């Protein structure tokens, strides 16, 4: 009897295998292929020995799901598949591809009658296996072909809604995933800075911090990242009996999505300093040998001697306020990209998709969804009544935390950037008037005046 496979999966690494098991469990039988398969003994999904066999095992129109590294490997995989495909077949790229590559692939494959979806897949190995957050975009006519399949494997929010939605044409799906990862960078860095202040600065033990983060996860900070931070801080190393986190080298790696978000923000003219600072913090962390040498000649941090419990309470407030800023910046970048690339992104739907399954899932996402449902044209999350109050009532604690860190010499690049963004955004007047005067002085770039229309130039050296 011939087996009817719903899709082929090319790339059976950890993520590809996990998705294959997820599809199988939800009634969409996959068939897999990998150039160099390293499969566990209990992997029960059918695996082929050739791409030709993989494609021919599917009934047209075929759906091929690529789970290969971003960049050239995706183009290589597409080129390898094309000789066996027919018009109307669909290729899905589930990796962290750069959105402009996805734009190009959609257009190139359309000329050959092939459909293409670039989808963000968030949630790591566990998410892929039990329910990821999915952000597909690309060939619009392809979405009805896979909608039920995607909705079946996606994470389900508390209201039962699947965390997947069509993002838009071209590279929209991968763009949304890129911004998701940018917010993720910001969120992780903010948490790390608060941990550093309380652990290195205030001398609070990892075990005590684990309890603090567990408590925070029961309030407004409730989120996946706060939850796993508590679990990380309480884990002891089996060999040494020491806290495992203290034995991990303080160099943070990155795969490029956060950097892409920063680069694109400059292209679109949107300020995302919290996210940028998170990217920069990882860059500085990579300078380990230089930092060791610098510490010997430039001195080290001071130790906090004040009220620890008061500082912990203030840190909770500062972290929540900064977290709001990170989301506000990411959402403003999405709004600008939607206009620039003609995607018609629906911000409330995007945030709704992030409520479960993904790395940045958090309690406040329901409130963010409500804010954009109430006002789809909201220019900035800080202008929503609920979030305005949330930040304003925390700003004293926010400033106190940063002042404490500055006094101790504890670097808080992202937390500082978050507060500075807030102060700049709410400033009716900024010193850009002086900047414009300087530009006109040395480059005759002209300036505008506040008391009349037009552009002006002054002969400053007369």
C-alpha cells in the first residue's frame, strides 16, 4: 500500500527532527532527507536516500520544508530540488534567513511557477517538538495550502488560539522573526544586567537570586525568559558542586538576527537603542582577553553597601519598564518596515502569535495585543494608557537602579539605553538644534527655523 506523505522535510538536525515528530503527532505524515543524517535510534519518521525519492514520495502539489542553515545552504537546497519539482509545488524555508534573501527567492521561484514561504520558527527544540510560534510569509497563494498544517503544530495560547498567522508577502515572515529576535536580544540583555547588578554588585547569591526570579515570574514579569533564568541560577554543577552559571565563560555568541535588526533600523531611520545595546554588549563580551587586561589597569567594580531588599524591589520595577521599551522599539520598527516594504503588517496579530511557543512569550503580550486592537495606528507603545502608567509609576525606581549601577561601575548598556530612549521620546525639545547649526557651520547643510517656513543657511564665520 502506498503511503501518503503530507510533506517532505529536508534537513534532519535537531530542529528538523523535532518538527517532523510534531507534524506526525498532529496527523501530517512527513518524509525526511538529510545529506549526512545522524538520527537517534528512536526516530521513527521515514527517511529517504535521495532528493528524487523524497520529492516523488509526495503527491502534487508538493510541500517541501527546508530546515537547513541560512544563507548559501538554502540556495543550494533549492537548486538541488528544482529538477524534480512541478509548477505549483511549494518550498518552505524554516531557518533564520535574512528577509531580503527571502524576497529574492519568492520572486525567482515565481518565474518558474513555484511557490515559496519563508517562515519564522521560534521556540527552540522544545517549541519545534511541542508547539512553536510560527511567522510565515511569502507567496500569498501558498498559505491556504499549509494553513491547517501550521495551525495544528503551532503552540496554543491560553485562549486556545494557535500562535501562527500569515504575516504578508515576500520576506515579511522572516522580517517579523528577525525583529522577534531583536526584542529577544534586548530582553535577555536587560535580565543579564539586572542579574549582574544584584549578583556581582550587591553580592546576592545565585540560589537567592533564583528565588527572586521565581517570585518575579509570578507577577507582571512572568515570561519564559524569567522562568528559565530562575532555573539556570539554581542549577549546580555535578562535578564541582558550584553554581553552573558561574562556570560558564562570559562570552555571548550570536547568529546574526539581532545584528540584522540593528542594521535595518538604521536603513529605516528607527531608533532601537535597547536592541542595539544588546548586540553591542555581546560584541564587548567577546573581548575577553582585552577585558581581563583592562581590569588590571583600569580597576574593578565597587560593592553595594545599601539596603539589598530595597535594591531588589527597585530592580524588578526597572526591569519591567525597560522590557516595555524593548517591545516598543521592536514594534515601531515593524510598523516602519510594513510601510517601507508594503507588507500591511497587523501588529496586534504579530503580538498575538508571540503569546506562546516563542522565546519572548510573556504575560505583557496580552496587554500589548489589547493596545493594538484598541488602536491599530498606535505610533508607540508608550502612548498607550496602560503602558504609559506602567512606565511612569516605575521611573523613580528605574533611575535609582541606573544611578546605583553607575556608582558601582556595573555596566548596564541596555537598561541605560532604555531610560535614555524614554527621556528622549518624551522630550518636546532636544539639542538637535545645535547639531543642525554645527552641520550648517561646517558643511552648509542648511537648517529650518521654528518661527518661519523654509530652509536657511548662515555665514557663520562672517
